[in-house]
C-alpha cells in the first residue's frame, strides 16, 4: 500500500535526509522518499503492516524533528 504524507514544519534538509535513511532501514518498508522542497513523504509497505510502519515513522520523525507533524495528504 502506498501512502502520501505532508510533513508540516519540516525545516531542515539534513534532518529530512536522516529521517529518510532511518525509515529505509525498517524491515517492513518497501519504499520511502522524502522531498524537503515539497515537505512530502511517499511511503510504501504491505497492507497488513502499514499501520505499524506509520507508527514507527512518527517516532523516527519526532526523534530528528520534534516539531514536525505527519499528516495524510488529502
């Protein structure tokens, strides 16, 4: 399942890169890309694992950028 999120308050390109690298290391992640310019994150994981992956992504994001809010793109 592919999900797209907006990372509100993302203000550091280096942090975006660190977040992407950390999420890539997760076992259940098939694909991750973060665009600092658009504050967009594209995440792909198995349908049955996506909720757990999203929860872990939020933890990783808070570690590097505590003010960032991960919101589903509508």
